[in-house]
């Protein structure tokens, strides 16, 4: 048989052999470790750019039990980063398409696909029946609450939040000494309900606090301004999304096999693709302190001080963003404000 004929050789599901398909893994993993991956159950909440890439990579790594949760259908705008988005999958549920893709890799895989958003009560039961949970929903407040619930149930949660050319991979294993709220790592208030956290994260002024989307994620100012007003979605680019999804997948394999030490929140993988950096460490303390201070200042009710500070901050933010926008439009080197460089 010629080399060209091998390229088009079909294999039916009854000819599939798990051990043969994963044979190369055994150069890194033992037979027992590979068996552990096969038996483990992975839940992915949000089968979008991150979630779908993680599902496919881990299916190719030998994970054979999946719960996929996503109420959305593919749109043309998903094509720049979703691993299951093709012209012939537009209009189809993401979870069902990825279920099919997993079965194309491993016909013996056990895949449960949900095409609606589950309530937190339902998620508790799903978490109970999972070994690792990947909260990757576009609704960051929802994903954050799922991470907290997983910790409460002593289950491992692993997340990746991409933005432009930056992002953070976090691991919340059962071995943490106390529950860590994901939003608190980045300076948001602790103890908020889902509704309160969602409102906080969607506030245009609080969105402006995520300046690292610009100076590390390399967002264009025009897009950032429209995003703050909820006119456009997060800026994302495929290589960066899949890079972070790869790191998250590696952390899943490390945790499930117990072969290598995982990172642990509050430390995280921090991607800065444009700056040629991938490092592990805590989120910047000065940014965390500044965010906490601003949230506290905005909440001062005496004599309307909080509202005045909020108004002043909003005007200053606009001036800073307009100054950077002008530099960007003129093709000049971006010079970030003193506050951005030394305090935030």
C-alpha cells in the first residue's frame, strides 16, 4: 500500500482500539496513569473557544467521560477561535457538535451534552459526579460561582480567562486550605451573590479597571470603549485562546494523574504573548490593592463622597483613554499614564 493510500484509510468504530490510539502517550504516562485519564469524568461549563479546545485536547489525551454544558449555537463570529465552528456547523448547538467531535476521536467515549444553562442547584449534582470542572462560560460571574461551588464540594476546578493577547490559567484543587473566590484574586469584592457579582463585572466604570486588557492584552482603544458599553464582546484571537487552553489541559492531566505538581490559586499561569512571556505567579498586588481601594471609595455614602469620586474617576478614565486613542490613531508609540505604569 502506497503512502498516499494511508492518508485516506478509514477506520470504523468497531475497529477502534483505545490503547493503540493513545500508544504514544505511554512514552510519558504509565499504563495505570493512562487508565486513570480514561476513567476520569470532566465537566466543561461553556463549550466555547476555551471549553471546546480543552475538550478536544483532553479527548486526544485519553479522557473518555465528558459532561458538556452550553446553551448557545454556533454563529459566524465564533469562527475565529472555536474549534468546532465551521460553515456546516453554524446554527447548531456547540455542546452537540463537540460531542460528535469527541466521538470522531474516540467512538467509545461517554459524552453527555446539555443544550441549556443549568441552575446552580443542578450544577451541584453535576459537580458531585465530576473529577474536574472547567468553568469556561462567557458569563464570568456564573463561572466564578461554579468555581466556588467546586471548592465547597472538594472538587478540582481549572479555568482560563483569555483576553486579546493575555490571559490567566488558574487551578483550584481540593487541597487548598480555604476557599478562594476567583473575583477576589483580581480585586473584586468578596461575598457577592451571583446577581451582585454579575452587575459589578458589567458596570462600565468597573470594566475600565481592567486596563491590562489594553497594556497586556493589546486591545485597541476603540474596541475597549465599545466593550465597556456592552456594544462588542471580549477581544480574543485564536492562537492565544488555544495556548491558554493547552496550559489548562496540561493542568488537568497533571491533577488527574498526580504525576506532576500543579499550580495552585492564588498563583496562576499568566500569558503575555505579545511580550514573549508565560510565567507563574500571583496577580499583581498593587493592582489588587488599587481595585479594593477604588471599590471602597465608590461605596462611601457620607455627603455623596462615593458618587463624587466615581464621577471624577470616570472623567479621568475618559481623558486617559482618549489620549491613548489619539496616539494609537496617529501610529505613535503608546505611552501609558503614570497611574497605569506604577500603581495599577
